[in-house]
C-alpha cells in the first residue's frame, strides 16, 4: 500500500514539472465549419448538457487525477470547489489505495464534502475489479457518495511499470457482472491510449452507461513511467525504459477514438486525452461526444489554488462559447450537429473502415 500512495505523489510532481505529453490527438485535422451568419447571441449561448440523467452547466469534465495520499487532498478540494461552483462533472483518481487502507479515504471524501451538488465519479482499475468485484466497487461509490463509477483501463502503463499487473484476463466479464449487480452507472475509461470501435462495442454490450475515450495525444503514461525509471536510475530498468520509449505514441488518437466510439454508441461519450482548449471540447462534441474531459491542463492551476483554477476554467468556457457562436450553435445539441471538414491523417484513419462496423 505504501508503494501505491508514494507513486501518487511521484505522478503529481512529475506531471506538473515536466512535459509528459506525446503524439497527437489529431484534433488539428478537425475543422469546424465557420458560420458567417450565426443568428444567435454569443452571450446567451446555453453551455448546459444532460449526462446520465443529470444536468451539468457545461460539457467540461474534470478528469480523474488524484487522491490516496494525504498531500493530494488539497488538489482534490480545489478541483471539487471548482466543480461545485461551475456545476461540472468531476472524477477522482484511483481509489485503490483507500480501499486497501481506509485511513486514506479522507483525500477522496473531501471531493463530496466540497462539492455536494456536483456529478462525482468514483474510480477503480479494471484489474482491481477482477480481484475484488462488486464489493470494492460499492465501497468506492460509498466513500464519496458517487453518482457513477469509472473503471479505468491502463494496460500500456501496466506493461512498462516494474510493479505492473500483467494479467488482463477477466476484465470484460467483471465489467459485465458489475453492470448487472449495481444500480449506479458504470463508465469505462482509458487513460491515454484510447478506445477503438471494437472495444467500445464489447463494452456497450457488457452494459456500460458511458465510455470515456482517454485517447492518445495528451498525457502519456509511457512518458511518465520513463521519467520515473530514469529517476530510479537502476540498470535493471533499461529494458523497460526502452520499451516505454518505443510506445510513446502508441494508441488511438483522441479524435479517432471519439469518432469510433460514438459511431458504435448506445450511450454518451466523454472525449478525453489531450484536450487543451474549449475549441478542442467543441471539436470533440462535433465528432459525437457529449462531454470533453481535461486532466493535465487543470493540474497546475489546482496546485496553485482556487483562483488559478477558476481562471483556467473561465478561459476554456470562453473558447467553447466562441466556437459555438461561430458555428451558429446556440446549445450543445446544435454543436453535436455542427458540420466539420476532416483532413489529413484523421481522414486517412477514419476512412479505412465503414463507421458502423460492429465486431
Ligand atoms: C491521471 N489519469 C488517471 N485516470 C484514472 O482513471 N485514474 C487515475 O488515478 C488517474 N490518475 C492520473 C493522474 C494524473 C496526474 C494525470 C495527469 C492523469 C488519467 C486522466 O484521467 C486522463 O484520462 C488522461 O490524463 C488524459 O487526459 P489529459 O491529461 O491529456 O487531459
């Protein structure tokens, strides 16, 4: 348990001090069609959106980052106060450490204490779900009185971590069982390598309520684990370091993932992974997402405090509002139908298969 919680602090430190982004989301290949005659009032644009039965004031979702070490409680408190103030959805980081060691639960519970009205999502790894089943899932939800539970998939990270879990056997069955057993919505998320159309089809079939793409092009665990390995400096890590380097741009770029997951979809999609502006959120929504998630862009502001965090969120909302205005979209459902030009690599990748192929 000690290992899990010190790893949390390593990650926050590395992520806020170093460039840990790799690859491309391919959002540069998405061009929203400019509407020269918007016929709506930019200041009256409605950013609100319905997600899993709740009305959120904007599609910006604060993606899972932290908790599980007493020092992380303040970051979660600041993020939660922003979620409460702006009526946003927010995810906590993996609750594994606190499920193993209940005295660490405070660093998660502070999110619900600070954000009594926000849409709060719990977080558990698929591997932990296989090991501990519905019992841990229910404890994770109770710990923060969550509105939904995110199950994260992070097998690239597991493959290159010295302490990583190498068995992914039984994850889909465990998700299927969880969806049968519980009343709260289950969301499955990737953590930076994206979800393909085939995986999305298996997840929808298993009964998940929503999918978060966690696509490639933003935060890279290959990069983060490479930096941790360098810091350890152990010779035995050389092979893992080289493996991490070779996988720096492995994954489904976020724009491709949103297109593929929304194309198979029966439920809402959260576009996450390398979204760096309100314009990126608008592009994600135009490709079929309902929400746009951000993790890394909110970490440094959250480490600074509430004021910096509000400033960052205001900027994102201003950009999103402008993109909606300039596409003539008075609300989010209009933006979902905004036309796009798709160019370059994105066009090549999504042009390779028919959109609705299910397998
Ligand atoms: C994460 N992410 C993450 N995801 C998860 O499901 N459980 C977790 O505990 C964490 N922890 C975590 C810590 C830090 C410091 C970062 C930056 C990220 C992944 C996160 O939710 C998101 O999917 C990816 O980071 C991609 O989004 P960005 O960072 O490119 O906006």
